[in-house]
C-alpha cells in the first residue's frame, strides 16, 4: 500500500535529521566539564619523561562520540578557519625544521588537538539545559571549596598537609612540574590548598572565581556565594579574584546586576577569615608585588613582554617566520627561571610568526565570540587565558575557556537539519 503524501511535504528523496533533544545534546558537555575538573592532574606516561594529560584524549573521545551521534556538529566557518590556522602552523613547523631550529612536534600536535574543539558546536543546547550544566558546575565547585577549607582546617588542628591524591595514584600517572601544594611561604609548615584534584592552588582559585560569577548570574544566595569565596582563602592565589572582579564588572552593566547584593555578606566573611589567617597577609603581599622584579605577578604580566621585545629586536626576521612550535619558552626564559610564563601573544609570534599568529587569533576570536551574545564571564576567562595563566597549551585552562565561552553558550539556531 502506498503511503499517503501530505500536500506540500518534502520529496521522498529528502529526509530530515532532527537535532537531538536538549537533554541529549548536553550530555557530552557535562562529561567534558567533569573531565576538565576531575582529571586535570592525571597523565598518560609517554616514554621516560614525557606525559600527556588524560583530559586531551578523553575530551577528543567525548567530542568524537558527539559528532558520530550527531549530538554535536562542525560549524563550517569555524572549521574552515581551523584548517587554515593548522595549515599555517604546519607550514611554519616545516620551515623551522629546514632551518634546523628543532621545532616540537608534540607542541604542534597538542595545539591541533585542543583547538579542534573550537570548530564544534552543540546546536540543540537550549537555555534550560545550559542552566542545568552551569548549576552542576557550581555544585562541583562547592564540594571543592569544602575540601579546600578542610585541608586548611586540618593543618590548624596539627595534621601535616599532604597530597592525598599522590598517596593513591602512582607518580608517573600524575602530571609533573606543578606546585600542587607548595608552602604558604618559605619555611612555613602551612601548605596552600589545591582541593586534592586541582593541579595547583591557583587552578582551584580560578575555577572558584568562575563558579562564583556563574552563581551570581544564576541568582544563587549568600550561602552558595559565601562558600565559594571562602574557598579562595586556603589557595592564597589571586587568579579567582581576577575572574570574579571582571565577572562582577560585566554583571554590573546587565539586567542581573541586582543579583550582586548576594555578594556583600560573603565578601565580609571572606575578608574576616583571611585576616584571621596568614593566608590573607600573603595574598595582600602578592597583590602589591606587580612592580617587584621576579615576583609572581611581575613574572606573569610584565617580564615576559619585556623579554619578548628583546628577542624580537635581536632577530627581527623571527617576527615574520617564527622559530617553530615549542621554542617560545626557551627564548623567553633561557635560564629556566621558576614562575616566568610565556603568555599567548609572545608564544604565538615567537613560535609561528606574525602572519600565522594573526590567522590563529582570527580563528580564536571568531570561534569564541561570533554568534549569540557572550556570557558575562567571557572577558574574565579571556584575560586569564591570554595573560594571567598563559594557557595556550595548558589543556585545563584552554579547554575550560572554550567550554564556558563557546560550547556551553545557548544557541538560537536549533532548527532541524535537512539532508539529501
């Protein structure tokens, strides 16, 4: 029996693929979010010294499954820009090899893997599902704040600080080179808290600051905001303060500025706790150290750019062709000075040259900002990504920026996709 054909219906040769339901579309992003937070210290050993963060292959696997099941899709413009940027980076790498500059293929592969996420979209993620994802993130960070406060409290009760995760996971499966729980200051028995699963106290502070901004945007009460901000104290790190301050500035000019009243009492409680512990005094010291040579703030925000200028003036041709992937940190920090970072712009230009850097930055900014209005934490995460944390190839910070600014943005183009 021939089925009835509705007048005006599409021809039988066309079939309609429905965009997945919002609940399905958000599952992959939830898994990616949990992976970014909970697996950031875990590593896959590669040989005797090299390591790969577990989150990189895990994130690619999650996204690959999402693409295969059509819960995620590739955006044509972003994909084209991504391919153009990668082609330029590969070309610079080949040229650097020809010039015997020993480019790092590992650095290139990592950049290709991380920024492939920018070409992906979750087309059916509506506002309701995004709010569920954001609430889940706040819940996880509330637990992390409690753990950090417990780490601090136990030390005041006389229990020596220790790395609880390292006691159950072999060292070769933990990422090395991070100050997981360093002393508050030289010779101090007090260790800064990292919430056990965070790479460093500064990473915990960063995510707490983001969670506080998200909670304010969601209209959460003083208890939630207070617990998140109290979590800053055991970290003795200003990263989260920067994120929170820039987030508050964005909220002030939006319709949700009335939510900021929930911050007043928590801010007072946080200041009181900080004043009652050495952690507060240490934080005040770090805030005022920007102009001090070799200070943490100076090594992040001033010294890298001064050295970048020196390197460029010594070899102007490098501004055009670059030195190849992986060589930026060695040019900025040839002596291995602890704490000296290589921020986004110096690293890109020194390694890939000016032309490829412009192409990559165009791809980056278009992918993050084009489309629907960006969320209020966008500026905070971009400033942290580009300058404060120097996270071009740091998977946790780079992927979290992509996730919260791009992938978890609710879309208005959630229409069925017709395919022939």
